[in-house]
């Protein structure tokens, strides 16, 4: 091919309509119906044709149409209202400004994620992780946090899905042309693209930086597809989750190291770095490198300081889900980098294994992140518990219950997921504050004031829209597949706008068991063939390109749906994406989810139906384990975990059929004189009122802010003040404590009258501690106690501090506690010593515990 010169053509928009350009470039339209409506008014058909991408829309709308609109008062009014709203959103006071900006003027949070699900036209996400990142940024914008996002701008992104005639998934990778997207390039002072570079193997790889404006939040995205790079390196930012481990490590180097360099190049100095999943954990190393070279401190001091400002969210419920790089691979990619940092590759490998692990295993990105951030969370209560189990090895002898992985349960950004109709209904009955403060329970209580009839009609309108969209989409996908006229005719008749509609859409990972409802054909056929109380299913979802078992699930569903008798009641829609997801969660009556507990870390799609009045039917896993009660939805089973998976499938499919047959279908069709399903509507209201205030990203981001970001910011600010004085002191102290830990001894433990203590009495416990080479100020002595189980293990232990009451000698102190005995039964206790907790962010940060020998 010859080389082409290029130039860029931009639309010429009349002066009066000029604000449209800025509106198009800020994807805050994706959660403001009034802005979307404005774009749709430009040209409704074109809006759909351009994949809901307003930048492209402005490029294809005709000059004539623009001229017409400059004469259209109603449109101009709408535009002016939107501009006013836009300005007050962008520049008005926010939660952060009102409450924290003054106290924390230097606070900057960098949020790293491998994928972002923001809006349908930006195909740079694969599933739940990406949508969560997107919703996180949107709520951070609403709350006004000083946060920036960091990611990769994939030329092809995640694949588009279509099915062949046999129902087998096919993948295509359309190219994104960023010049027609709501993204802008970051330029340097000379107006050239700003570039950063990263050393990868023997090459220098360059990346330019794009920005996606998400309301108030800038999201910076790296792109290696530039002529300075060779072909292979250009492809680093081609596909999301596309390549092998070589590709993966390059992408993660680009995200963690490149992303950190990009922020630095733009003069952004984050105090808090939030790693959303372990993919970005190399930022830990790069952050330290920057401190070394800019502040002149050693690696150790840099790590001590920056470690205080890191935050890590883990999303994986199984060890197989971690990214692990073979030691040889780390040697190949990190030898030069380690030299530059003055550390060894072995040292980096050890950071990625955890102190408890002496093996020669590879570098685990999640452990690299975890060992360098004291603030770690799982994404639901159940998942935190699971995480403490699977990270256990990396945390030394810390009891599992005390491992510092705490839950911050996921949420969704309601305004991105709620239908226009439901939004208007809430505005009328709840007031507009539900938009800004969805975490406020008292607002959602007002749902009970909405007349049943109105809530139901609103919901039914959205069900009708869903059915219409489904017929349309099915028709298109059958056309593409070259189906017969007969099949095309049926597409126009599938599903009924009045029937109980059950949705299932998500990644087709096998643990989610999309085909569970098919397990016993007789039972599902019986339910489907009842014409008096009809039910129907809509499915959608992509299997990972390498996951043949997931693709087989799709094929099974498609084949099942070919049966003449039920083909109007089961539809599989191709190419699940955010737009399709919105239609589904806004229109279904029931949202079905069947993960194998505990493999669904949180799950978020079920939360999206909540503000839309849909009801959840799910196994008790992830968020549903904490959200479920019988007034708000249904649980398949009661949280059992099985080792025999096929037995589990039989039990749980049985439970699913029973719920459908005896509870869900009858309740849906139990209509009063007025045709309303009053009991059903009452459940809808309970679901909105009780789950509404909890499972949203405002609540979630506020939790991250109050529990993690503030702490991390204060911590790192303290550590780096006076040229890292406190980091140096802390490092020296930690070092001394670690080196001398073995010199510490618990000499003896004496408890008085342990026989027949009554509830309400106190037990006196004393212990003599030989400080060895340490001082009393270096340690905390405490008693760890709790009810004993049949194995003589403590269940859910608690601790109380013991006080130094006297000294036997210079080196030996007596500690004492009067332990209140509040419950009856057999109580176990043990005395232990840990390093002084006042000096660290979290209690067990140093992973050191000295346990007393209580045997005698
Ligand atoms: C919300 C969402 C997901 C996540 O669904 P889960 O049920 O939580 O796995 C995946 N894909 C899209 C397009 C979504 O909108």
C-alpha cells in the first residue's frame, strides 16, 4: 500500500447550535435523558444508525437539517435548557466541594481499570468489571470527587457477537475510528500529540493519550497504535482480553507503568491510586520509581510512602481468575526495570507472591496489588469472605477472619440505567432528590405513595418497548443470517407484550449457568405450554472467544428455542451490550441469575432492574446474598455450597421450577377486578424502597471515599511531609521490629478463677512479656477470644487490649486485662503480641503476630 497523507474534517455547525459540540464530547449525556432527547431530535433514525454516538451524528446530519433547527423555537428552547443544566452540573457546588474540598485541597485520586463500560458507542468493555468502572466514574462525577480515570483505548475493543445458523458464536472486531468518537487527544505545548514511552523487551514503545470527558471526570486512555511503534507494539491496545500472556503482560505494563507516566506527563500528581482489579498493579512499581527520581529517595522509602496511598479492589472469587506471570516472563520484561529501581527481579517476584509464600511460583498481579495497599476490599460481603480465604497464603499467620479485606459492595449508577418513564414517575412522587442522593433511604420510602396503577402502567409501557425492540433486533439478526421468509415473519410475532417476561443477560461464563432452566425439559415445557398464564424468556450474552463451553450454552438455548411450540416464547438476542442491557433491565418483570455460589463476586445487572421495578430471582450469591429477603424477590436455594456440581444443578433447577410454578407465575397472574397484580406491585415497591438506597454507586463511591480515599490521602500526606521524614522513620521502625521480632517472648499467661464464671463477671488475665530487643512502645499486647467450636477453634474471634501494669525487670513487663464475660458457653482465649497498631494504616499491616503458648 502507498502511504497516505491525512487531514481531518469536522462538521460545520451553525453558531446558534454550537453548544451541541461540547455536549456531544462530554458523555454526561449518557445519563441525562434530556440531552439524549436533544440529540434524537436532530434525527431519530440517524441516532440509531450511528450507534448512539453524538459526535458521529453531528458529522452526518445535513446542513439543511441544521439550518431548519436554527428556526425551530421548540428545539432551541430545549437546547438552552440543556445548556443551562449542563453548566450548573459542571460548575455548580458538589458533595465533595461542600464537605471536603477546603480540608483536602491537594487530594487527587487516580482510578485504574483495564476496561470501562460507559456507553454503547464506546466498545472498550467486556462485562461487569467495565460497567462497574464506568458507573464509578459517573458517580464520582456526580459527587464531584477530584478523581481521574486511567485506561487503554482499544482500537478494536471487545468483539461483536453474531451467531451462525447453528447457533454457534462468531466474533468480529470492527475498528473504532477515534476521530469520530467522543474522545479528544491530549496535545503538548506545540500542539502535537502528547506521548509517553515505556520500555518493553528491547524496544521503546510509545503511546499517545486520549481523554474521554465523563461529566466532571476526565478519563485518560493510552493508545499505542501510532507509526512510531512497530506493527506488533501497535497492536498492544488493539483488543480487550484478546491475546496470550505475552500480550497481556504488555497491556498491563502499558496500563500500570504507562498510565502512571501519562498522569505525570500531564502534571497530575495523584495522592491516592485505586487499582480496580489487579491488572494495573505495576503502577505500584512505577509510582515508586517516580518518587525515587523526582524526590531523590530510596526505593524502600518510596515504597513506604506510596504504599500508604494505594487502594486495591479485588473482583476474583477463584484463584484461577488471577493474572499470574511466569517467573521467566518477569525476568524477560523486568530485568532492566529492576536495575533502574535498584532492586532485584526476585524482589519483584516476591512482592507478587506474598510473604507467606516461599515457592517459586509466578507473579500474581492481585497479590502484587494487595501487598502494596493496606486498603483492600472485596465487592460484596460474601466475596470479601471468599477473598480472605483465597488470599490467605499471602497474609502469613493472620487468622482468616482478621485479614484486612473488607467489603464495599458494588452498586450501579441509577441514572444510567433507569428508563425515562420511571425517572419521570420518581420525579413526580419522590421529588428530584433521588437523582442526587439515591443513598438516602427516606427518599425511597416515598415509593409507597405511588398509586399501584401508575407504577404498573409505567412498567408495562417499558415491557412493551422491550418486546418491540426484541422483535426488531431478532428480525435484523435473522436477515443477516439469511433466514427464510417464514422465520422472518415469525420474528415479528415473537413474545407477547402482556406475558410474564423473564430476562437473563450477562457474560456466558459457565459458572453463571445460563442453561440451568433447560435441565429438566418436561418441567420447563410444562411451564411454557400453559397458555392461560404465559411466560417468556429473553436471553443475551457473549462467551469469551476461547470459552467453547460457554458457546455451547448459547447453542443449546438457540436449539431449544427452535421447538415449534415455544419458539415464540424464547429469544436469544445477539451482541449483548449496554444499550441492549438498558432495554432489558427496564422492561423485564423478573431478572434471572443462576451463578454457582460463591463464584459471582457481586453481580450488578440485578441491581439495574431495581429502580425500574423489576424483581430478582437468583441464587444467594454476590450482592443478592445481602440484598435478598422474601418481600423483595426470590432466592433459588438458601445459600448452600456443593462439591458435586451436577447434583447442585439438579437441586437448584428443581428449586427454580418450583418457584416459577408455585410462586412467581401465580402471583403475576393473580389480578384484581381492575386487572392489577396487587401483590406483585407490592413486591415491586418493597424492592425499590429497600434495595434502592443500597445498591447504587453513590453509596458505593461515598464508601470508597470515606473509608479508603480519605484515609489513603491523609496517610500519604503524612508520610511524605518534610522530605519523606515520616516514611523514613516508619521504614526504619518497621525494619527494626521485623528484625527483632524473634527476640520477643511471651513468658507466661495466668488467668484467675477460670471455673464457673457467670455471665456479667470478669476474668482477670495476666501475661509476662519479655521485650527482647524491642520496647513496650513498639508493641500491642492483646487477648484474642471467642466461642469454641467442636474442633476447639475460635469462631469469629474478638480482641481486647491488655495494659502494661508493672515491670518485673527492665526487660519484662506484666500486662493485664479484666475480660468481661458476656455470653455463656465454652470460651477460648489466647494472648498475643502484634506490632504497635497506631503507626500503621490497618491493624495487621506488618503481618506479624506472636502467639502465646497456652498449652500449659
Ligand atoms: C451490567 C452489565 C454486565 C454485568 O452483568 P452481571 O450480571 O453482573 O454479570 C455485563 N454486561 C453488560 C453489557 C452490562 O450492562
